């Protein structure tokens, strides 16, 4: 009987349509050491887990494997997919998305090409206008949308009514954005579909401040959404203001599974705002990690420093926290309140909070942005002085980028301050893109790079930065040089 069931399952598998989920190789557009990274595969693995009952699924990570265009097409020819799903995080590499879609259609024009990700969610109409090789755009969070779309394409369900953009009778149809209201309904990623161990034993970039405390490591997202609505940030557009959370017990169950299966030794929480979950969500995760003796070191990729209390800090330390990346954004009260809309009530309290964090043996990385509309040169210098003296172990400085559909984009556009194409602002945090009577975009670009270098690489900071980043002194020198070399205008 068991043999008959097995044979039946194999036959069902053989009759399923085939879906290929792809990360394009961003090097097909440009090979930039400063902005290039290998994405964790969990987005594709989660999508695969959602649809594997209705289609056969294969993952091709052309970026991680550094596939050539020819090698990518050979993968398509070998698998013979009915559908190809392309995922792209940032608009900076949109050319790689369009190229990969064309490569798919060159192999077989009848393959249905579906695109999703941050770039697609923020400008689906632009994507469809820019690339005829893309048949559908998934707008928003695509887990359920992809499943419903595949069922529709196989004539086993209706067309989705939210979360899609497509062409119909020569017109672009853009539906309302999809949001997964209840994250507890999502499965775990299907970790068996890739050589997962290969991802978790090396960094995503040649130099990164969010360096895993120990290898192997896992990057995990347990929340979606952020209520703050900072003017420069796309999270509100992509994931909404309401913070949705997973079940803390399920999160820790997954971490135990990864620890037992792959031997992970540390965690990077890749949250937009871990501390904003309802009902003390972060505290419940940390306490569950402690109670169940997970014993894994962890860092937070984004943390609201001004929400940290002494009790929370103790809980973080006990649960394994060794570092955090915090968003301060400006060292000037007016800029924070009137332009950034970051809800930091008292800037002067920040250095003391950072000192408390460091006294617990937890390192602190701080983010700052310069070059906002109406920001004066003196206010910019004030931010840089604050960044230097706030006590953070490492300081990241960005140029203000008017990302599409952010409040910053509309503010700069309405005031006629954009230096870029109004439809598609350039995405590159190194270069100023906003006009001012007091400074130029070139001023911002140069100042950002050289102040980042001056503040972070003084002799008394180098050793600590090497510990945080896992980089050697020679590797840091190379990153510094390439940062200067990449100042192209």
C-alpha cells in the first residue's frame, strides 16, 4: 500500500506546473563593492513554502552563484519552467531585473514572468512600462498573492483582486497593495530548496557593519510595518504603519530548528522596528529565548534607541544581544522634528543611553543622514559633530535620498529641489540628490564620505571597528579607498 501511495505522489509531482524563483545577478547591471550584497534566500524560500503544494518549485540565486547571463539561461532551459518569479529589493539595480526578464523570454516566450519586491511594489506601473517581458507585478506582500495567481493561471481559482499589476486590453491595471494581516498564518521558509549552509557561513558583503557575531548565522524577520513614518523611509509605503508580529514561541521554535539542523550560533534580527510590536512583543521574544535556553548571540539590524529602558536592556543582554544598529538620523532638533519626523524627544539623552548600552558589553552603531530639503550647512555640521561625539562605536552617514513615494520625495518634488528624474529617483545613498541655496549635491557627497572616514577610522576606533565588522585592518583600508574612488559625479 505504501508503495502505491508513493507512486501516486510521484505521478502528481510529475503533472504539476513548474515555478522557478530567481534572484537576478545584480552584477549584470554593475559590480559595485560598496552597494553590492548577497541577499539571504529566505524570501524565496518562504514563497516556495506557500506554493509547493500546487507547483514544483526550484530556486536559482544568480547573484549568490554569480551566474553569467548564459549560465542563467541554461538553468531555464534545463528546468523548463512554466512560470518564473523574479525578486528585486532595490530600485538601484532595476536594470538587472529587466535584463533577467528578457533573458527568460528569449529562452521561451510562453513562460509567464512574475516580478516582486520593494522596487516593484513602489512603482509597478513604471516596471510594466519599462519591460514588456514582465507579465505580472506583485504589489506588496506576495505570499498569498502568488499562490492565488498561480491557481488562476492554472484555471483552478479566480484572479486575485488585490496585490497585482498587469496589462489588460492595452491598459495598465494596478490593484490595491497586498498586506498579510496575520503573520502567524505564514509557514516557515522551505530550507531544503537551497544549499542553506553555504549562505550562513559567510557574510553578505565584503564589508558590513552588521557582521554576524558568530558563524553559522541566520537573518530573520519576525515583524512587518513601522508606525513612525520618517520622511525618508519606504517602510510605511511597503509594509504599512501597523506593526504585525509572529508568535514568539513559533519564532523560537524555528530558531531551535535552525540551530539543530544547521548549527547556527548567532542571529541577525532584520526588523524595521522590533520594539514596536504590540503587547511587549520584543520582551516576550527575549524572555522566551531565555526561558528555553536558546543560547545564541544576536544583533539587531534596526533598533529604536529612545525606546530602550534599563529593564529591557537587561533582558536583551541576558537573551544574547551583543550589538545593535540604531537610527538617530540627525543631530539637530529642528531637522528631526520638522523634516525627518523621527520621534526622538530629547537628543541630549542619546549619548547617555548609548553609554548604558556599551556598559552592558553591547556595541552600538548609529545612522545619520545629511542633505535634507531646507537643512542649513550649519545644521549639517551640527549633525556630524553629534555623530562624532554621541558615543557610538561606529557611525554610518548617508546622503538624503528621495526614495519614490516617500514623504521626502514629495517634499523635494513640490519645492522643485530634485536633481534626479522625477519619475524614478536614483537610489544611491552616497550621492546628494537635493538642491539647496547653501550647499550643492557635490558638497553633500564629498562631506559624507570624508567625515565618515575621519570619524570612524581614527586610531582609537580602529580596533573596535575590526571587532564589530570582522574585517582586518587591510580590508578596512581597501573599503576606505574604494569609498573615495567611487565619488564619481
